[in-house]
C-alpha cells in the first residue's frame, strides 16, 4: 500500500509560476533591446552592437551549462542528506542532480542584473548628435503638441484595427519571412542538439550528466560567440545592407545545413543490449 501512494506535493506550481515570471521578464530584452540599439546607434555601428547583444545571449547559456554541470554533480537532497548516506554515484541511472540549486542561483543573478535597468534614461541622443536641442519656433511646436494629444487619445480598438494590415504587410515582406525561416531552422537544430546530445553522450560514451553538460557548453557555445561577433564586425566593415545580409544568411545557412547533414555518416557502433541486439546468455 505504501508503494501505491502518489506524492501530493504542490511545489511544482511554484516552479511553473517562477518560469512564467521569468519568461515575462526575459521577453522584452530581445525585441526592445534591438529597437533600443536601432534607434540610438549609427547605421554602420548597429550590426556590431547587435552582434555584441547576440554574443551576450550565447555567453549566458554557456555559463548556465557550466553551472548546470556543477549542480548535476551534487545530489538532489544536498543539505538534508549526508554524503556518507549516498550509496550511488553520478554515473548511476538513479542519480538526480541538484537541479533546483541552479534555479535559485540564476534567480538571484537575474535580480541583481535587473537593478541597472532602472537607471537607464528614458531617451537618448542618437549616436553622433549633440545634446543641444534644435531651435524650434512656436508654430512648429504647436502641431507637435496636438499630435501628441491625438496619439494619447487612441483607443485600444484603433490600435487593434491596424494589427491585421500590419501583420499582412510583414508576411508580404520577403526579407522578413526569409529571416523568420532561417531563425526557425537554426533554433530547431540548436535546441535539438542541446536537448538530446547530453543524453547521447551519457548512453553512448558512459559519461555522467555533469560531464555531458560540460562538454556541450565547452564545445558548442564558444564557437557560436565567435560567429556572432565576427559576423557583426564583417557587416560593420563592409557596410552590408539588409538585402545583402539576407543573401549572406541564406547561403551560410545552406552551408551549415550541408555540414550538419554530413553528421549522418559519423555514427558509432550500436551498444549491445541484452534481449535486443544480443541474447541474454
């Protein structure tokens, strides 16, 4: 009867709510951050700044994987169970790492990193311009004030009414749609590798979860940082426009696909499994 009892803990609700709050906080960084850079940076410097932003988004997961590797070496009940009472090792299939410790550490770091955002100015002077406001006559100021009042009077219905035509215009933009397709393919390949490669390393090469996560972080993410940073420098130096960037993205992504496709020929021997590939004797 004791084995039939199911755990009735509701702590998973706290984890779910925490992830929802984290998603709400992380979402504005990319769209609003990119718009922030585009509005206040020179056109020739914008790709370099965006490359720095994307590089930072890769450095974060890299450090996160190293942290996950460290936490995976610790037993899940660290602090409440003594090390002498643990009879299994990290390579055992029953081993569960201290996954919750990484969440607490990242939550504290997110809180500390979010503090400087409160001190960012509401508006910046565009790069290369002076701080002196341009002289404007009273006649030119009046229409601006009227436009501001009209914008504030816009209702939610008027804003939503323009959403469908705007969305339709985006779908008819070939550069934008090409960028979306490339992004979906890249993230699909990257997420699949990060999700399944650690488990493959565990089963195929006998690595622990900690070692597998560490290898993924060391061998994949630094190369992505180099790609983002060098791509931004390349666009800044040669002043690549949006159409040239779309063509470069397409051909480089095609080359990337061919390189990934070559992985089909780099397979390992199937491990012997009793009752499946070899007999029980």
